[in-house]
C-alpha cells in the first residue's frame, strides 16, 4: 500500500514538471533579449550623440568663417561705414559653410578714448540664418573687432584687432 | 480515459530548449560584436573630431602668422597624429586675398578608411 502511494506521488511530481524547461528557456531568452536591447540602445545613443556633436562643430566653424568674412568686408569700408552709420549692407552678412547657412549681424560700437581718439569698434553676432536677426539665445559666436586706421583723420583701415571672441553654443 | 506515455518528453523539451538557447546566444554574440565594432567606430570618430578641430585651429593660426598679400602658407599638424589616422596636407597654399575669406577644406581619414571633413574660413590678418 505504501509503495503504491509513493509511486502515485512520483508520477504527479513528474507531471507537474512538464514544460518547466521551456518556461526556463523563455525566461532566459527574455533576460538576454533585454540585455541585448540595452547594449544596442547604448551603442545607438553614442553614435547619435557623435552625429549631434559633429553638427555642433560644423555650426561653430561655419559661424567662425562667417564672422571672418564679415570682418573682411567691414575693413573694406571706410571708417568702417560712412560716418559710422552702418557696418555694411543692412548691417548684415551671410555665408554658408559646412552646409550651415549663417547670418552675421553687425553694429558699430565706437568708443571715445580718454585721449579723445575715436576707436572704431564693430560688434558681430553670428547665428544660424532663419531669416530674423540674431538673438542672444541663438547667437553662436559674438565678437568685437577694432578697426585701426592709419591716422585719426584717415578712413582707411590698416589693422584689425579682435577684442573679444566668445562661443556661446 | 486513455493514458499517454511520458517517455521521451524531457528529451524533446531539452532539445527544443537547447535550440532556442542557441539562437538567443547567437543573437547575443552578434549584438556584442556589433557593439564592439560600433564602439571602435565611435572612438575613431571622436578622435577624428579632435584631430579636425586641432588642424582647423592650426590652419587659422598659420594663416595669421604666415600670410601677407601674395604670400603662401603651410600648416603643420600640432603634435603627432594618432596611429592609423591621416590628414590632408596643406603646403605652400596661396594666402587669402584682402577682400574675401578663403575656404579651406580639411579632411581626416580614420583607420577604417572613412573620411571626416570640415570647411573653415580664413582671412588675411
């Protein structure tokens, strides 16, 4: 009688374990799948970040080149700009570099020195060209450049001095 | 009620389990290989970015230091290039004119042959 009971229990236990291996495999598969997904998400995120940083670099150098262009154009002007009224056509220059269209807004910011000389300084703000003037937030590079003339009475620029050059983003 | 024999059930389960596990492990290994390859590519691109920035600054500095109207300039990469990387050489290039900027195309080749490039604007000082 005791032997029959033991056999019965063994068979029931045997039936209860049916499919256990498959369940284990499915659990392992899910765990490994999650691990793989996390791994690939990390790699993808890294590569996407690289692309974003490349874009930021291109924008930075495009803004840099556009301001250099604006400086070059302004120094061709007398004074720079007639009676320091403007610093170029519509006080604006545009250039595309590295596939980024950049707008440079300029403004004359003359300074009277303590000795009475008028420093011909121009402020430049470069931002991605979206058709409106560069705002503080959108400005990528802001620079101030001094345009030196041959003498206090001359309007011809002989030297340019970068007084400040800040990269904002 | 008819009773079915359970003989061989465990064997079938184990075989199916091994097949599924094998497929999963193979997928995991493929993911690991992809991750490793991508990680190296990412590192190379980050290095290429640093090289490009250094080369761009060296180019601007060279133009400032060497250029007078009608002169030429050459650019030396600051320091040693990391192994496997190459840059486009700039030697005896005409200086930009007084009234415009010169666009200089800089490229760096990473060890797997991919190139990264940037255009910069330089002007006569």
